[in-house]
C-alpha cells in the first residue's frame, strides 16, 4: 500500500466520521444541481466531493456539494466523459429529460424538449430563490435555521 492510498483512506475515514456530519448540520439538504429539497437522514441527499479524494481532492468545505441521489449517480456514470464538474452542474439533469419524456401531450413534450436547455438556468434560480415549496421543506428550514453556521 502506498502513502497516497493510506492518505486517501484516512481522508475517507475523516469524511465519514467528522466532515459529513458537520456538513449536514450546516447546509440545507437541497441538491445544488436540480434544486430538489429533501431532509437529511434518508439517503436521498448526499454529500459529494467535487474533486475526488483519490484524485487529490480534499475534505474542505469548498470541495463539497449537496446532490440528490439521482444527480449524484448521474455524475458518477458521466465522470469518465470529457466534461468538468462545474460544466456538468450547469446541464439539465437526465431525470428531467426522462420526466418530460413521460408526457402524453406530444406537442407539449416537443416544445419542452426544445426549450429546456436554454430555460434550465432560470429554473434552477427560481427554485433556489423561491419560498419553501412544501410543508416538509418549510418545517425543516424553520427547525434547523439556528444550526447553520459559516465554516
């Protein structure tokens, strides 16, 4: 085992035992790609390293992001492609295309599929800036607001 492997294992242990629990106490459980909200503790929201530990990434807050399980899985399926994490974050999630594809209204589906790429940044911004869109979200925000601190 090389020193790099040992360092990576130690960073992973620190992440699981210290960094991830602290992150969950100080960050809203909202996917930073699709802006979906779901409370921590049910494996729907996950903490992701933008640059993987094995690739020299760190456990610093600036290298962490909240992703829902669908967006997280999408990144790990796509990361071998020639696209940066930041560029991928700006793209429409695959599950959104799938949801549009389920529409039975063919004209609406066609229109949505032709406009979603250009509209996606506005959808993200609107979801991020809007009032909580579910009673569960609003309850979580009110209950946990005092726990959120800057790093």
